[in-house]
C-alpha cells in the first residue's frame, strides 16, 4: 500500500494542489479559492525583496512581530516547496488571504529557499515528493508517533517539516481548533489523547525534527550548483523497460529549459522538452512533455551539481512514470547509469545498450564466461553483442567499462523463482462520467536466483530482472471470491498494467456495490520448459477526491 495516501484537509481536486508549486512553469489560474494549471504561460517568480515585502504586506497583520524581530509562526517553520504550497493554499482557503498567481510563486520560492530542508533532511522521505506508487512506509518506532500522527498522515508528511517543540505544540493546537472532533476520530479515544498530544508529542517531534540543525546550517552556507550543461541520462519505467540518452539544460528566466534525446531498450527514439525551477538550491521541479505526453519532474541535485536523481510522472496520472538518473557530461568521472537489460541467459546472445558517461574509454567486461562485441560507442552510450557461454557461472556480477562499473547485472541458466513487484499495491476506480480518472497499478514479474542459502524468497536471493510474463487476476480470499471481485474490479493488460473498472454502483454486483475488489495478481514466466509464477496483492478501491502534494 502506498505511503498512507490519506485525505488531509481542503477540497481541491487532485491536480489543483500543484498550481503554485508548478505555477512558475505553466502559470496558474484561480477559481473559487482552488488552484489549477494553465498551460499557455511561463511566468517568473519574484526575488528575495519581493518575497519579504509580500510577507509584511499580506501576512504580518495576523502573524505579528515577536520580541526577537521574527514573525509569529511564519519564521519558525521549515518546509519543502510542496509543504509551503500547501500552507499558502490553506491560508487562502481558510483565512481568505488574497494572492495573485505571481505572488504565490514568489512566496513559495522565497520560503523554500530561506526556510527549506537540507538534502540530508529530505532524503529519507523523497518517495512522497516523487509520488512513487506502492511504497509501504516503515513503522514509526518513536513513542506514539504512529498512532498520534501516522493514522491520518504519512510519516513523510511529518518528517518533511522542521519546528522546535513550542511550534510543534502550536501545530497540535491548530489541529484541535480547526478539526474539533480529531480527538474522537482515528481511534483517538483508546488513549489519553490530549494529554499525550499536548505534552509528549511536541517534545518528541522537536527532538526528532528540530527547527535548527547542522545540516540546514551547512546547506545555507554551501555554494549552490549551476545545473546548466549536458547530462547523461538513464532510467526505468516499470512495465515498459529501461531508457537512456542525453539531456541538455540551459538557463532560462528564473529557472532552466531542458531538452531530452533518449532511446528506449529497443532503440526507439524518445524526445522531450520542458522547463524547471530549482528551489532550495537543489529541488528540481519541472514540467514539459516526454514522448508527446505531458509530464512533471521531481529531482534532487547533488551538493556539487554533478548528479540529478528522481522521478518523472504523467501530469494527470502520477502513478505512471519512471526513475531518472543523470550525470553531468564533461568531467573526468565515468559511470554506468543504466542498461537496456540487466541479465544474460547462459548459452544465449543478446544486444545490450549501456548508458552513462565516459563510456568511450576502456574495455568492456561482463566477467568470466561472457564475451562482448562492440557495435557502437560514444561517451554516453555503448551497444554491444554479448554472449554468455553455456557453462557461464550463474549469479550476480559486475559489469565494467574502463573505470565505470555497475553491480546490477546477472547471468543465469534457469530461474529459481519469480516475484511480482510490487507485492502490494493500490488502484482506484474512476472515469465514466465523473471528474476523477482511474488510478492504475503497474506490476512486473521479476526473476530471481536462490542465494547461498539455497532457499527462494530470502534476503540473499539474486535479482535477475523483469521478465516477459502473462498476467491474470484471482480473488485474494474467500470474501473476494464470493463477491466475484476478479470479474468486476478490473483487468490486467499484457505489460502488467491493471486497469480498474468504472466508478459508480454496479447493479450486477451483490448489494449493488461498486467495482472495488481485493485481488491476487499472478504473473507467469516461461523459462525454457519451466513455468514459474509469482503473485502480489492489489486493493482496487474508491476514488481519492483530495490529492495534496504531500499525503
């Protein structure tokens, strides 16, 4: 199940939350207090002077100056760009603050740059910023945080802001004032809710997520990288495959322009272009097109500006997207960022493309028992014809090109098992005449070799990679079988994409229920004469009517 993608205040439809954050890229239009994207403008955010002046003009009447010169609450919080976007939305919706689209962009940029989070602080929670689907959060072991905070929010939403204990206490008071029934919801009555919420929790949060940190102090003082230049790029889109190529980034007013020249694993060209704003010196937020489809980008730049890592996703379907890893071209560093396939079967020959930087230097080696004939070569890509001997040793191995190396390659004779990845996912009904599109779920059938313990499904197993598979759905349990969930909830496509059924009551079902379901997803791989299957669980449930940037 995804990172607790719960509703959390406000009434804006899914895409409208992103109006301010991506507004510097595509412009924003305001309708009845909600935010939405307009695609016909590229507007710039304001500078530091404009931001502070706006705060004094629009905010200081309520957030008054304290003895130390800071503004009450405003100057005592640090958040991501998404977090500040949500704050501004709440100010407009709950308190009637009037802000134009340009003023909102100015304030988000101002706050994110001056009261943001350091790279080390966002790193554990980037999955929610990148809107990765099917992420299961680790349980919170600190005191009562799981039951006091994570019953309604993702852990990431809490972890992506910083306050001292006094300010966390004010946030608790805000929750109770804005939602008076909170103490009686989410099983809150199983404990002394207010006593814990007003004493223990703020102290715990102030210790775990403090306002002042060495990481933020160091990042404020660090030089911020210029990301203009040429980049080697590689990534993987689940269900579709790997891709790679180059990106050219040029400076634009208050941001960057980017052009992608990529190819997929089969050699098909994938072009794209877009624009981005970089918040906090490293938080890349982009919008544009890839292969003719509108996309958004959430990347993080490394401290020295030599790498970009993150995820892109379709504008209207954030569960559909892929990873991206980029390395600046022009330095002495060489690296293998990705390969068109991550395995080679013993006794076979395959055409494999490597993407990265510095690939025009040095010999290529797949390890003992594998030979490679170079078909084409450039600094950012190499295509080879690789042959694994029939007796090539199976297992994980390193792939090297000169000084560049990747350990994510395997040779196998026969697969030992297949796993469906992810093993637990959520889809959502939608479409028909309603305003909310369905939320799909993408699965892959991944081959594995047993590790040294000789047992499948253990931590020492060797991941071979995604395999061609056939797909079907089954009821997950007896209750699902009785309700005929496999018949009504949706269908699997040939690439492992589950498409939910339409929204609304279905008179063909028992009790007139809609098309939700509890399903087992079964992937079948043919490996020579052997047939291997793996399975995962899918909950296809109702629409999400409220989709904030951070759940």
